[in-house]
C-alpha cells in the first residue's frame, strides 16, 4: 500500500523555534514593583541611657544648690553695692592714707568688680565641669578638686572685699554655703557606687520590646 505524502507543517509548528514574547518597557507612569516582605519582623531593641547611681544624683543636686547660692550671693552683692563700695573705699583708704581720692576710687572699683567677676567665673567653670562629669567623664572629678581650692581662695577674697556691714553677713554666709555644698558634691561623687558608674563600660541597657 503506497504511503501518502506528509502534509507541510504550518507556520509556528514544531521544527521552528518559538518566538519569545517581549515585555513592554516600563514607562514613567509604571509603578515600581512591590517590595518583598521582611524576613525578620522582630523590632530592634530599645535602649535608654545608663541611669546614674544614688551618689551621682546626690552629687549633682549638691552642685546645683552650690551654684544657686553663688548666684544669690552675686545678686545680693549687686543690690547692696553702694554700701559695699563705700565700706571698701574706707578699707582701702585705711591701708594707704596717702593715696589721693581718684586713685582710691579706681582701686576700689577694680577690687570690687574683680571679686564679683571671680565668683561668677567660679560658678561658670564648675558648671561646665559638672556637666562633663554627668556625661560619665570620671576624670573631671579631679579637675573639680583642683577647682575647689581656687573656689576657697575666691570665697576668702569675697569675704574680705565685698562682705562689709550687716549685708556682708548674708553675703559671707552665702559664699561659705556655696563652698560647703560644692565640697559635699565632690565628696559624693567619690563614693564607690559613683566610681563604679563612671567606670562602667555598658553605655546603655537594652529594654524588652513592647
């Protein structure tokens, strides 16, 4: 029985490579593809600053009270400046009666305002140092120790030159209280629990996520 001739394969039939359908290029209005979901849905831990220990908090409060007493002393000195300048003029005149009035007035002004400026400078420097200490720079305590010696000298200077008469008793008391509070604040920062806080290597404590 004779074989029938095979029919020709139509276009696109087997024997010809299939044509790949090309994806149209993304236009400017085409939205970006969706982002894949995160594999780890656990939120990052929340951190808080390492809490100061009890002695460190007490030290900071004592220093703040010291600054407050110093500022009050400066304000009181300024409000009673007429009396204080008059008493200081008499004091300087007694030291050297041969000086003329203009020289005595100049020396009085220089001594008075230099003393007030020294008290204000002590407050400013100690405030900056205490801020550094509260940022866990323990070495600042030894700088404060040296500064406390200068503070004591300024207190003596203020008691000698701007604490005359009845108002002088209040000024002298405020300056002494300022020095005592500063010394107590420094001592509190040297307690063992305070020193361990300064030496701690852990900057933060992780908290459990909510």
